[in-house]
C-alpha cells in the first residue's frame, strides 16, 4: 500500500515521470503526462495522461481528468 498522501493534480510533474493519478469516482492508475498525446474521442487539444505501457489515456478536457497525484512506488 502506498502511504504517500495525494497532492492536487496541478502540482503533478509533466515531464514524463511515471506517477499515480486518481479521481475519487474513477479510481487510481499509474500514468505519465504526454504533452503531445491526443485522444480523438475526448480531447480537443494535445496533452493527455497515458499508461506507461501505451494503454489507456486520460484527458483533462472538460474537467474529466484526474484530480490528484502521488509518486509511484512499484511493488507497494
């Protein structure tokens, strides 16, 4: 279990660092920010949170993105 407290998403690193992101109604996921990423179904502009394994993406458009983040600690 990760015992590091959640921070506001506005303070999250946006340099490709792998972190945990979450939204209370959706859950927590391991992701990184990709400033050039684009999800044609939900984005109106470049920039998405994406799975490090090129899986799902999560956009911040229309307030749909994660609300919090914390450092990712593998194995915890």
